[in-house]
């Protein structure tokens, strides 16, 4: 099948940011008295939205957190991204081949646009998606709701059934499936079984296998 649009999640699919991002989430939770390791944060929050995490923590603690709690975590993440963030190994080769074959691509992430501005710029991937970077903030509801992916398709005049989503988190994969799209699961964090249960059509630990899946290898 020739896909009309390939929608990439950002964190953990394009940029190797999940461990960095969740390290600062874990630190912030531990500071609140909720002892959390980076691995535990990854397991619980992979693909999640930080504003939603704040809401769940407030419910757990039964108190409001400071208004700048999210912004302070982002500030720490962005500073570390600028120092050490790398693209996912092999992703630039994938993007280069897709672009060479005139495959339409966009980004659909739970993260805010300013986060993607940083992560895609420092890794040199932003130029592959110029004008085609979409956030859950555009639709007001994050994955696993399908709204963001349906919005991506609508913005680029594509029908969902001809869209392919590339995801590393079960909540993101579930969003793609709910949107009526096919989902390629990238198991970069060794979560193959969770991705399969979420409905991915194929799961691989090698992002380069995406080219084979779309018929470019």
C-alpha cells in the first residue's frame, strides 16, 4: 500500500528524549515525596503529556501543585536537550529515504510546540517537517484519544485509512488505532508486547524496518 501520509510521534521515535525527560519527571515527583526512579517514570508516563501528569499527581496528593511546576520541568529538560539530545539511531536515514521518495510526513506529539522546536532543532530533524508539526495542544485532548491524529490527517487533506502512524508508546499506538490508521510500533524501550496489545500492525526494535514496511527496501 502506498501511504498518503506518515505521522511520526516525536519523543522516542524521532528523538531519543524519553529517558532524559522522565529523569526530570522522576526527580520532581521524588521532591514531592513520591519516590520515583527514571525507569518507573518511563513505565508509567511513556508517551504521556506533562500537564496530564500534573493533574494525576494533584489527585494523588490531594493538593494543587504550583502553577509553574510543569514549566520548571520543561526548563530542565530543554537545557539537557540542548547539551545531549540525539536523534533515534537510524531515523535520519529513514526520513531521508521517505523525503527522496516524496512521501508526505508530519509530526503528531502530545508535547507542546516549544518542546518540539527545541528537540527537532538540536537534532537537525526539523527541516523534514517544515510547517507540518502538530501538538495535542492544537486539539485540547492528548493521546490515547484519536483527536490529534485525526487532526493531522485533516490538516494535510488525507483520509485516516491511508495514514501510517509511527509510535513507541502504547497510548500513542492506541490513538492511531482509534483513529482508523495503521500503526508501526517502534519498541525502542523494549515494550514490544505492550505495543502489540495496543494494536500495532508491526512491531520492531529497528526504526529502519519502517522502510521495508512501506516498501522502500
